[in-house]
C-alpha cells in the first residue's frame, strides 16, 4: 500500500466516523502465532479490532489492560482482536508474551499483509472493522480504556 493509499484509507475512516459511507476493509490475510488464519471472509459478521504494537512501545504496554478488558467484555459478542507486531523477531515476541500474557491473537509481520495499513500511523494504532467488513474507525496513538469503549459503541457492542 502506498502512502497515498494509506492516507485515503485514513480519510475514508474519518468520513465514515462522521456519518458518510464507509469504506470496505481491503482484503487481508493474517496468521496468528498459534496457527489460526484470519481474513476478510473468516471475520465477516464479527467485529475486528486490529492493533499495531511492539514489545518496546510504552504506550502499547499502557493500552494492554484496556485491550484485555474489551476482549473480556465483548468476545462473546463476536469481537476478535488481532495484535499485529511491528516487525520484531519471533523469539523476542514470544519472550515478551511469556511475561505479558495476552488474549489477543498475536500476528507477526511476516505472517500478514496488515502492516501496510499502519505504515504512517506510529505505535500503537488501531483499525476497527464492523460486522459488515467496513472500516468503522481508525485511531493513531493510545487512547486508553475510554477510547476502546467508544470504539465498541461505534460498532454497537455494549458491555454485558
């Protein structure tokens, strides 16, 4: 994805958040470190939050409890969280995960094309996909639990 395409995707998500027509999430493929494959078709009718993160990112670490909370609160409603690592080696990510347990599906950069959507976003960054496969929201940077609650509200998920 070119820088122009990334910017158009961000502009489209912003327009969708303002009530304009939403853009369909482009085709993607992601294989988690536990071997589960995700793509646009397998996630249809589910809400998908894609997180771009790294082990060294302090803001990513700060967001982890919030991500865990929304997984706990909304997984039964069809929420899937794909945590796409920003290109670190697998041994380093696995070492980090031994000390920092995560419920999100961890995806390494070589096992997905999702990284291209985050080229200019920094860390952490998020893309929220609604049940129809449309980009419902994009967020660059940490927003903490209040931002995650707002994202869930955008796609109609409520805490049970």
